[in-house]
C-alpha cells in the first residue's frame, strides 16, 4: 500500500511540474507584455485575479463531456484540470512584476537598443522572477490540492479517473478507508514539503542573489 501511494505521488509530482512549466511558457511572456502596457495591465490584472479565485471545479463536468464525447485518454486530458484555476496566479504576479520595472530602466534599454534575448536576460527576467516565484509556488500548491478532485471526476452516471495520488485519496475517501486517506495525505504533504525545500527555496535564494535589477 505504501509503495502504491509513493509511486502515485511521484506520478502526480511529475504532472504538477510539467503543468507549471507549460503554464509558465504561456503566461510569463504574456504577463510581461501586459505589464509593460499599463492600459492592458489595468484591464486584465483584475480579470486574472478573478479567474484565480473562480472555483474551477464547476467546469469539470464540461471537461468530462468533452473527454467522453471525443473518446480522449482520461489519464492525459484530466491532468490540465489540476492547473485550470491555479495558472492565473502566475499571470497576475508576472503582470505585477513587469509593471514594476522602473521607467528609467526601460528608457536605458531603448537608448542602447537592448532587444531580444539580451533584453529578457538583463531586464525582464530579473524584474519579474521574484514575482513569478510567488505565483508559481502558489500555483504549484494549488495544483496539488486540485489533484484530489481533478483526478476522479463524476458527471451523472459517468465516472472518469486518472492514475495519481489524487484519485487514490478520492477512492479511499469514497470507500471510507481512513487509513489510506491519512496515508495519501501524508505522502502528498511529504512531496510538497520536500519539493519546496529542494526546489523552491533554492530558486528563491537564486532570485535574491543573482536575478535582481541593479
């Protein structure tokens, strides 16, 4: 039983890492662009905050209908539900970071024609990275919590389930298997704490020491 819980925890960890990485590839560039355009930042940042607070699980039944209707693989297509509501933390934090880039820094970049990857490496990334870390950490934790409801979804008489620690906890809860529920929660907590200490803490130190605007 312990081996199963740890194996499923590893699978869920892999999904969380991949989903946060994909969300970052989309929302970091978008957030930087929005943050550099005050009019759009004023309009879209409240929307991103609303979407982060919106209960994404109300959209799960529509996902079930889509997966069943198109005969999609539940193990693959239930996974995005984990990050459906949490990805917005990345977006509005990156918008805040880009909005905070000093005007004189942007003017110097224009004067010296700092563009392309050099602009991202020397200006954009140092500016938004601490903000991104806050958003990504929050999104990661939220994705772990969402995995419990996103990996075992019901709509009417239709039940879809994807292999993972969330489905393990959901099955144990439905069967009143409290020892397995406690085990699943303990394994999830262990993975989250270990990942925070090994990865997120080191990235925070890196952001403070290396990626900052001088």
